C-alpha cells in the first residue's frame, strides 16, 4: 500500500515571519510491489504557513495565499 508524508526539502530564512522556515513537500511513496517507482509530489507548504496566514495581507505560494509570489525562488539552497 502506498503511504503519504510531508518531508522537508530545504530550510530558508523568511523575511515575513523573521525566522528560518522549512519548505516541505507532500510525497506519496509507491506500494511495496513497485519499489523502483520514485515518490510523487502532491503539494508544497511552509512550516510556518499558519503563522504567516494569521498576519495581515497575502503571504506567498508556500503559505497558499498568493499563487504568483515565491520569495524563495531565487534564494540559494543551504
């Protein structure tokens, strides 16, 4: 049976919340009888999405409130 989990893909400093956040991907791993298949990415989120969404104004694509703004797009990975 397939299983689903949220896994961190990188950590970045977020100017909006003023601290480091984990950027996470929701992955679906294949069933045991398909071990050579890679996991599928279903969604992305930020570890501080709830804090960010409680602030005034739109946040970003990682918080789910602004589909066109990705503050981490051009940031270098750790």
